[in-house]
């Protein structure tokens, strides 16, 4: 399973400049330096589509990519990067939450979590906010190639334990590695299934 075309559409810092809502959107969000840009590039098969950087906190806008002329992949600003000013961080947080909670054609959010780490408070806050607002989401554990399988299982078990204390049913979780292309087919199969349920086929909607 692969994406046939991925085209950059827009990069905006306010909701009123977002593209129209005629196509379903799947948003990707995560802590700064979680490997979001690398995962998007691996998922689409287009090197450099999402700009990667050795410096965390690079993505500061909402970026839309048109996939197979039928749905949008949305790259959201990272969170948890302390070196930006408090004013900037509050602005991004407000923009992010407005998008997540008000965007009518948003179908699912993929929350990226660094698989090398145990449960982090800012990740848990995002997860719980999604649940409180009824926003469908999937957890993607990233950088699985950077940790041993034993540590990977241990960290995921930690998340399951922590979430199990307040969640009646745990969210769907997938393991990914942009470098090894692990989990890419699983993510695409999930999105394809969701689109098919809505009767959306690749290249069936004109922009």
C-alpha cells in the first residue's frame, strides 16, 4: 500500500486561512523532536515533503498536504518546546486546540509519542483532552528503531497502565519507525479504511 501523490497546499497561522472543508483531514501532532516530519515523509514516500530539522520546534504553522487528491494530511505545530517564548507557546496552543476542537472535516488525529520514553505529562494532557472533547485519535509510538524491543514493550506497557487508570477503553496504538518504514502500511490502511467508510476513493474528489 502506498501513496501515489502528495502535494504541499498551505502553511497558515490562523484558522481563517485554512483550505476548504471538502475533504477529510488526518492530523499529526506530537512533542517537539518526536520525529513527526520524518514520519510524514516516510508515510508519503516523498523526501523533504515535511521539512525536518535538527532543531526542535521548527513547525510553527498548520501545514496541509493533499494526498492522492482525496484527503489532507495535516502537520500541526509541536508542543513542549521550552525555548520558545511563553507568548508564542500560548499562541500555538490556542491555535492547535481551536483547530482540533472546531475543524469540522477532521476525521482522526495521530498523536506521536517517542517510544524511547515512559509516559510524559504533556503527552498525557493531549490524550486526555482529546478524550474529554470526543476527538477520535490514534497513538503512534515513534522511533521504534532507536530502542530495544524489551524497552519498547516496557514503555508501551507503562502508557497502557497509566491510561488504564482513567480510560475505560484504551485508544488504538501503533508502533512506527520512519527510518525502517515500520508501521507505515498500518497507518495508511487505517486511513484508507476510514475513507472507504465515507465512500471516498483516491483521486475521486477534485480540489
